[in-house]
């Protein structure tokens, strides 16, 4: 099943994001087989990340929670607001022709 994950950063996020970026990316890389889409959402002016979005394929919501809970950003308190929803992929023209 697919799960859409919305991760909202704290307002003063860069003191956490910058030093933990490599650790966060290593964690994401360790789960690359499950992550179908991922990246930062940006502040309205495009100046810096404001959070992130992930599309994760997993057997259960708990599996997704476990991936997020083990992320260095989560452990450092970057994401006080996390939403996880089952997702049905209906329109995916961005993937290109099949």
C-alpha cells in the first residue's frame, strides 16, 4: 500500500536541517526501495525548506511510522507536525509513458 507523508518543520528549522542533512539522506537512502517520491516543500518565497513530502510503499502504516521515527530529523525535533495517510495513485502522468 502507498502512504503519503507530510512533514512540517518547526519555524527555526535550519539549525537542525543543516547539520543533520547527511544523516537524514543516509536514512532516506537506507529506505530507498520503499520511497517512491520524496523531497522538501519550500517556503512560499522559495528561500528554504519548510518541511517535506514522502510517498512510501509499505505493508502497514506502522512500518511508515517506524521509518519516520528513526529519521535523525524526527529524533532532533524538526517535525512536530506529521501526517500519514493511505494514498491511492490514480493520476501519475509525471511518470511518463509506460
